[in-house]
């Protein structure tokens, strides 16, 4: 209990769930004009979509700040994360060919130059992999202890044909839900690394740009809604998709791909793989007639081998996600706050 | 989840077997012909029930409720205050992560930590002792949990721990609490599903006396979905036959005598005393305190702990935690549940711990009306 009743920002606000949404809506959305955007700030989507004068195209803009502990982790680092995060947010709006990215660094005084160099090297490689040129940036240094080593903000712009964007609110009854690969890898791997658990097996982050994979999917059928299940995990993404589209979502838990290493480590840590971040996966709604074709296309991509249809949008239970556990049913709720390993 | 592992033993998660067992539950309930309430006393049971949506499988009339099965939830406020006082007094306080957010009168250990106290999260008693080995400072292990964690605490104390190590015990002993719950006038329990992991230590034979005295059947159950459904079916058989029987439905881990060396060690190091179980009642012989023989490691003996706090429990005034832990109410019957009372901002102890019924219900979303 705090000494005063003054409301302060807590780490729970940053965990990507309902509390963060409330905060953003209260503090930001109410104060910023929406202008003429097709997808405005108020939509709280992965990015905004705005018409470009008389042209046929619409501009997609997104921005993301990245902090992660440890900064270098199994399967990636903060640099790869910063580029992938923004490329993926653009892709989630349908902009799979990023026009340009920015790179703003805030570095703690005392950080070895070599550390920054490694991060830059990784950003360069990932930007090349995604076909997303980094064209401008900024650097600030803060005092020792004022920030933990390094924080990176990346913004990105992309273009989609007018009306060709994919909102996260686009689900309608009957749409199938596809996840593009194994769930929980990034979150479980980082948590176990942070807690000092050394599990056997291939536990590593899935951080990667997924724009090419998304393009492949969009070419083979009608994708109605997309999200990359980062903070808050698949559980949060599905709840957001259901509530924004005012549909119910039924998920077959046994169909959700989870690697053996993640499942075991999740059990030991007491953490649900569905509640933790993925950094290289997509959950998308697909018109049911196209679902098999889109799934096949995704599976033919090296990043999508484990893709699966995991459920569908239904008329009942608007705004909620029902999980068939293979035993009984329950609601899948959004995780609250930080995911902490369970002890007893 | 579609888990791609060959090495995990999945026979206790076989949906087909679950279907057979639910059919059996249904036919047993038909035979019984009246509503039945089963109580379990373990957060891990509630976890599994909620996670696998097992309540949605139960036939009409069969209710399963969690009793006082969360050691953290029932840890009383003065006990937390003592740990906070020690931490603020410059000792290193090591404890399980679950204890961090449990509110004391004025502060939780988490609050004390934010104010600069040295509070460390550990995964075991031995890890706490290891901290003591690496420092000259006093390290106090704020120990919590039932027999499953009390036995490892005992093992550390019996193994000649460093001199600067001591234990502030908030360990609890389950069986007396089951008796209290069975005696509560409003609690109407037809059978108990006893906690399998505590019984690995104590053995299932321990419950014989309870079954005889309260004429209520008890079955020791494991934690996989099939274990739980099997345990329920066994209980319904006892109820149908009007037989206050005792059965072990967790034979791969639990024996009649339990883990005898662990038990001996536990009763060397600990003895029982009467104490307040937060929100429930004063429970006789259900708090584990350090015995005379090991009193040199008892933080109560070593330090003068006089928390300058007191007053009403801020938790239980506004919430129905007591009713929930006594098995007379479900979490979603509480008006605060998920609204004013959340894991980030708990009003009641049942929302604090990951073993707490309210937190579990919130985490796993509850059960749809379908």
C-alpha cells in the first residue's frame, strides 16, 4: 500500500493488457485530434492509416519503443526486436513493404561502445532481411542509472492501396483464425533466462520480421483481421479482436501449436504460453472459404511451417474468447499485469 | 495445446478418458439423486480445474469448491508485519514470490522492498540458506506453505545451516483446517478431495481419523485433469454407497505412510500451535512453529520482533474471502471480484496469491454459460 492515494504509473500499465488501454485512452486519445485517418489513433490498432491526397495509396504509420531485459537474449537482441516490432506492426495493417524506418536511441552513460555497435549491427541485418531501410534517427544519452543500458524507438511508414489495409477489428462471424507458428517462444524463453533456469531443449525467442510471410498470406486469400501477439500474448490479441469486432471467438486449445520446450518450461514456471509475448508470429482472421488456401500458403513459407487453424469467429459471446481445452470449456481472459513465475 | 513433444507423459491428459469419467460422474449423480458438494483444499487443484475448464464437464448438481487451500491467503497480517519489521531492520528477508504482495497492516514486503529493504525472492529454503553462506548479514527465511514446503525447510534446518540463517515460520498444516471447515455450521461438504502433494509427505493414512470423526469421505487426488475426475468419481461412489471411506487416487505418488524420513524430520523441526488463519478462524494445531531443539534458528527467538502495528485487517472487512475459503461462496459471488479487487490491486487475500481461488478464477476467465 502506498503512502498516498496519488495515482502513479506502474509496471502493470506497461504489460500490454486492459490497464494500458485504459491509460492510453484516458491520457492520449482524448487529447489528440483524429483528423482524417481511415484508421485513427482511437482505433488503438497497430498503426494508423491515412489517405495520401489524391493518390491511390494510403499511408501507414506506426511507432514502437523497445526495452528488454536482458538486451541480448537467446534467439535475438534488442536491435532485432526494434526493427522486427515496427516492420511487423506495419505488416499487421497490410503494409508488407516498408518504405522507411527511423531509429532513435537513448543510451545510458557508461555503456560500452561495443554494446551499441552490436545492437546497430543487428538492426542493420534485420532491416536488410525485412527490406526495410532505416533512413533517419536520433541519439540521446542519459546519466548512468537513469535508464537501463539502451532503449530504442523505431517508427515506420508503409503504403497500402486505398481501402486495402487490414484492421484488427475486421473479424466477422464464420472467419477462421490462423496462427502462423508456435506460440509463447519469446516470452517463455526470456522469462526462463531472466530467472536463471536452464531448461534443456530449444528454448529461444522467435523474434523476426514477418512482413514477407504476411504478404504470402494476403496474396492467397482474404485476410480480414490481423494482430501480432506481442505483449499480453495470444490471449490478449484474441480478446482485442473479439471485442473490437463485437464477435465471439471459439478456440480449440489443442490446435494451438506450442513447442515441447515452451510447454514444459511454461509448466515449471507456472506461466501460460498463451499469455506471453511472441515477436515473430501472427494471428489472423481469414474468410472461411479461403482458410485452407491461406493456411497452405503460410505453411509453404519457412516461417509458417507450424501454422494452424485454431478457431473461428462466432455470433455468440460477443467480445469474449471461449477456449475448448480438450476437456471442458472456459473463457480465455486477458492476463493482468506482469507474468511472474509461480512458486508453490 | 498441440504440443510437439514425445517425452511428456500425457496419459493423464487424455480427453477420451476424461469423457468416460464424466459419463461415470453423470451416472453416479443419477444414482445419488440429490445435489453434492465436494471440497478440495489446494490451489493446485483449483488451478487445474480452472485451466482445463473441468467445471463445465460436471453433471448438474455436482459442485466443486475450494476450501482453505492457499497457505499464502491464510497467512495472518501480524506474520507479514513481522517479516516487514525484520526487513526494515536491515536483515535480508528471503521468501517465496507469492508472499511479496501479501498486505500487512501498513506494508507488504514488496512495499518494504520499494522503500529500500533487502527482500529476495527464492524458490526454495536451500536457496535462502545459500544466500546466508555468501554474506555476514542476517538472512531470515520467511517460510510459508503446507507440508510440501515445510519438509524442505526442516531439511535445511537439520543440515547445519549457516549461523546467520534463521527462519520465520508461517508454515501451515492442512488436516486441522479441514476439520475446522467440516465443523463450520454453514459449510455443507459431502466429500473432500485431499491434496496429493501434501499427502506425498504425510501419507493418506493420516486422513483416516478425519473420515471416521466427520463421517465424510476423503480421496487423495493428483493434479492432472484425469486425476481430478477420477478422484471425484471415487468420492461420488462413496457418497452413493453412504460410506465415509478413504481412498488414494494418486497412487503413483502417495503411499499410506507417506515419506517417513521427511515426516520425521518435519516433526523434529516443527511443532504445531494454534493460530489465526486469515479470514477463516482460529485453527487449533495448524500453525507450524520451530521446536525447542531448533530454536536457535527461530527468528522469533533470535530477534526482538515487535512490529509497531495492529488494528483491523484491511482485507477482510470489505470482501468475502472468509466465505470463499470456508467453501460457502464462489469468487464471482463477491461484488468486488475483478472490479475493485484485481491481482494488481487486491482487496482480499484470495486475490493476492497465485494459489488463491479469486486470482485463479480471474486468470482463467471463469466458465462460460454454454
